[in-house]
C-alpha cells in the first residue's frame, strides 16, 4: 500500500485537494471541526493518514491548537506535507502504519484524533477494530475522535456507473470483501467500505458515536471533477443542498463519505 500512495503524492493536491470537489468536501469537514474546536484550549491533535498535510496546515492556524502529530504510511506523502507545513511550528510529521502504530505513538495522549477522507478504509475489519481500541486508550479525558469514512453505498457513484452501463460496479462498495479502488490509471489500492452501522459494531465498549454528518450526499465523488468544472452552476447548487442536509444522519448510508464524532462512553 505504501508504494501506491508514494506514486500519487506529487499530484494528489492537483487531482483532489485543490479541485472544486476536493475543496467543497473538505470545507464540510473543516466547518464541523471548527465548530467542535470552539471553547477549547491547548489542544493536542493526532492525525492518521495525513496525506499531503492539508488538514495539519489548517489545524496549525487555529489558536486553540497546541500541537499536531500528523502521520502517514507513505514517505512521499510525508515529504510533501513537511514542505507544505514549513512555517507550521505546531506540526510534526512521522511515518506510521495505522494498522501497526509504534510504541512511541501509542504512549502519547491527545485531545483530538483525526483521520480524513477514507484513510481507515484502507484497513480491513480486524485492523479497524484493533485500531479503534488503541485510539480509545490514546484519548485524554473528554477527548474526541473524528473520522471521515466511505460507506457501502454511494448514490452518485451508482448513478455514474449506470450511465456508463458498467453494471458490475453499480454497487461495488456493497461487499464485506476488499475492492481494488483506482487511484489513477495504473494504481489501485485495496479498500474496505464501512457503513455507519458496521462502524458502531467495531467500536470498543469504551467509545460511542455522538454525531454523524454527510460529506458528499449531493456533492459528487472526486473522480467526477470534470462535471463540476463543466457545470459550475449545477455544482454550486449541489454544494448548497449538501449544507442543508449534512446533519441528516440517515443520508450517511448513501454518501460518498460521512463524518463521525466519537467520544468516551464511560464504559470499560
């Protein structure tokens, strides 16, 4: 998996982060995080699958944030992230495999643990369950985990494959097995999809989900950015509709991504 993301690091921002769809979807996530940062002080953040460091850069600009430890499995992604965050004195970057966190990281404690845009979808069910157990022990009292995942059904994706008469992929996400998701023409990565219901089952007793939010029910998946460029008025309308429905948790089952806030349940 490391090599696949190494290959995409140099153009990831061009093909996702800085596109209309990438900006629109990330804005949904960052607005949610910004709301939850209000009233906090000296926040220590741990980020999994940080990619090119876009979120670390945003966190670094927040007065509430004290430090960010951003990690990724890809050395090339970390190199891009460090370059982007040269002036971000709050952020440090480290190579880490989310399925096998190092003891140095596991012994630390954080106010916020964050993973954006399907980073955990690169892990199988056993790995996700094990990771969530570890993350529960890495939270400070009153700490929160924020995850953005890809569910097992995406309405726009199914519509897109119907238009292409590609029937076998209409519900390609709806499986317990991994899917070879395409990163670019020559690069694929094994991907598992998790509905909100499945994610709940994978949580340890010490954690509970306290909020759901859509990230891409109306907003198209990133591989449809050509549509967003060709039909800007329609896309802007879809962004407005997304902001109207993003709090309707049942739509998370059918979105490109969904975001969850996870807190302590008080159980052991």
